[in-house]
C-alpha cells in the first residue's frame, strides 16, 4: 500500500493548536482510513520558543488509554490509524533522515516553520507536497525548499503564492467532516467568537460588546488566554481552549470573524456552518471564500456600529441553512483530489 509521511516542526496529533494542525491531522487520518501507511513526525517542543508539551501529550494519550513508548524524550504512539512520533526540535531532521531511508515514503507532506529545510531534505527521496496554510512568511516559506507540489488551502492563498520553477501550485481546501447527527442542543441567542486576540479583531470586539449590553457573547480561548481582558464585560462568558467545539457551534446563533489580518481560510467558519451556524466576517483574506456567497461579509474598515447592526438584524435561520449548504461542499474526500493532481504513488517515482 502507499506510504505517506507528514513531517513538520509543530506538534503531531492529537495536540491541536490551530487550523493548520487540524487540517493536517484530518488529511493524515483520511489517508490511513483509505489503507495508506501513514506516519506523522512532529515535535513536542514549539518551534518558536522550544517550550515542551510532553505533559499535555501524555495526558491526551492516557485519556484514550492508548499505549505509547517514550525513550530519551522521543514518544511513539498510534492515533486514529496514524503512527505518530514526537521528538525534540534538534532531533527532527535526523529522525526524518532515518524515516526516509527506512520507510521509503511515496509522498512527504510538510509545512510551516522550517519547512523549506525539511522539503529540501526529503526531495531526493520522495515526492514532496508543501501545504500553504497562510500567506505569511512562515506559511509560504516551504516554497524555498522546492517541493514538487504546493497545496494552497484557498483560492486566496493560491493567488498570493509566488511561482517557483519545478513546483506545481494548486488549491486543496482543508478537509472537514460532517458533525455527528442527532445531538439535540438548544440554540440560544448568544454570539460566539473563537480566538479573541488582536489579530483576530479583539479590539473591535470590545467595542461591539460595549454597544450591545443585552447581547450575550461566548469567547473561546485560542492561541493564548485573554480572559482577563474581557473580565469587565458582564455579558461575556470566556471558555478555556477546548477540543470539542460541536456543542458550542450548535448552541449559538452567530459566529463572529472580525479578523484584521489576511486569514487564509478560517476553519471555524466552515465548522460552524456545518452545524447550521452562520458567520459574520471581515473581508480579509480567505474569509469571504469560506463564508460563501450568501453570508455576511463586512469591510475591514467597518466601524463597531456596523457590526452591532449586522448582529442585531441577521436572520440566522435563513443564513444558517445557506451556510450549511455551502459548507457541505468541503466535506468530500481529499484523496481523489490528490490523485487528480498526480500526488499518487502508482504514477510518481522518487525525484532527484
């Protein structure tokens, strides 16, 4: 059977920090379900500050009652059909070299911090596909490693990615799964926002919350904890980071995405829509693409009163049905798309 190797400097499953982690985990699991041998190499140390998440990793594995091996800070375990390896940052490149020689993968997926070096290292041994999760220097950096393929997570990212000789650029929207059916969660009048930090529009959010004292808001911790910044608002509930968003999506009437940065393709928009929860988002990056043609998109220059008006007047039932219909198009399998692009081992030999 085909073999895929995911290799990057961020955390392996099930340690999920943001959309990039979720996207790659779901893709790895889809390939494993299809019968591929899938190995996921990552680091339990953050690439930006070397902080370790070994304790969190052990806790999540123990909660699943899954066996794991730990030797000299290297943790090996199996998660949803994927063989995972978590190593310190300084062990990642040597471990990748061992896997390339012993595993002989048909395709290597890599992305984010330091991905150019990993792509360059893997290219002589396998077909390499870099995933472009953003238009930042970090997100586009893998292109410097000359992967044979670069997969942009949205049309917006594709339009911003520079051309490189020998690299084929294509769109591969992130994978999504249909939420479980039959969960009867009452939908409230509350409004939801995930990751309330400055880049995601927290400054505007403060003003909107102040303008709508009768409107309840639920804020979910994202990249870091900002609970103290919203503690003075009596109409706000702050929720710690959670891996289970289904109940939150189903129980809110709207999701706010007031990003000030050029978000590539926010997963939360599609995830919420699959639960029938529409979004109000800014016109930054791939946000309009994720929301779809029938949603509410406001100019990034819109003032807090415009956002407050949109919240007050949104027909969330009609918008929710339209959003759900739009989001369903992203729930199809990704393997046929990879095959159509030529990222399939039966037709690709290792490149030098």
